């Protein structure tokens, strides 16, 4: 499985600018890339009470449709987020888009300071299988809670993809957390963070890929960059050969596990 990490600066509320950068990155994707990953809410940028009703888009909206077409043209999957509008409700959402369309839509379950009252939290964790690998999604602050990654592991995730919007002085937090989530669940984790200035903050970058042993395969700096990392998925079996945390764990998560006919698996928060 070949991941392409696209660490970019963005413009909050400027969908046209952000979308153009997404589409260009997809068009210029490296040969053989399976998945391109972008920072948190990159389509819309972060919104506030003054512009959320005007700028937020639905999952079926024009920006997502344009990305679906680009993914189909390049035969790649794209992990990208937006502030989602669902009627009169809003969510911080990340999508897993394949050449066939939106395969997975995940709404951020743990809202960071400033998000409550602006967006609603999601109520489920989900995984889907693509090109032989079961994949789950997390968003930024979710990474700091072990239970989310554990829920994805319980759903069979082999690879967790995290869209991030972490800012200074908290860059070290996600540097540690992404490695912990990979090691404690014995799976691959890849995080792509934003860089540059936002509204009163500086984003930390540090996009990272960690293997099932907790070893860092790549870490970016604080500038825009694109980097391809190829994963050896057979390492998961090796990491779990002597001991398997999933089966040996004595304190289990509470929640309902469901599997859909199309292979989508969900863990519902009680």
C-alpha cells in the first residue's frame, strides 16, 4: 500500500483556492500511489459562526464531486475533509474517496476547544476495505483518545488515516500520540497535518507515518511538502505474532458493532 502525504497550507473559508490545490495534487500524484491524504477540513478550511452556513458543503456537493472525478481519473483514493452541512446541522467530516466514489464518511467524535456549539460530534467509528487493506479514519483531537483507535482496531483496521489541524505549541502531542496509537493497536497509522498561518495560530506540520511496532517511517517538518511512503502490510502479522493486544485486552470497549453487506463495519458509541 503506497501512501502519498500532502502537507499543505490552506485558506479558511476559501473553497475555490483549497479545491484547486487538492485537484492539482491529485493530478500530479506519484505513479503507483494508492492513497493521497490531506490535512483536516481542507476543502473548506476551518469555519466560524459568521461563515459556516454560507461555506459548509454537503458530502454530495460540488467540491466532493470534483474530487471524486479526479480520483477516478487518476485511479487513486483520496482522504480529505470539510465542514459538512447536513440540513441545518454541521459536522467536521473526513471522507475516504475511491475511484468508485465516497466509500467512507467519518464525523469527528471528539470536538476540540471552539468546536462545540459550532459543529456536532459524530457517533460512530467506521472501517472499510480497499485494495485488500481495512482502513479507518480519525480527525485531529480524536488522536489523543486511545478509545477511538481501539474501536477501529476492533473493527479490523490495519491502517488508520488521520487528517490533522494541530497547531503550535501542541505539535509534540500528536508526534507522541500517532506512534502510541499505532503501537498499542499493532497497526499502521498515518497523520497529515496542516502548515502555515491560520486565524491567530500557526499549524505545526509534522505529518507522520508509524508502523505496527511503533517505529516512525517518516516525519515531515513544518513546511509544505509531499512524501510517498510504501507500507509492508505483512508487518502487522509480525507485530502480533508473539502477543496480540486485541485478544489479550481484559477491559473491553462498550458499544455495538455492526457490519453492512458492502463490507462497511461500524462501532456505535453508546
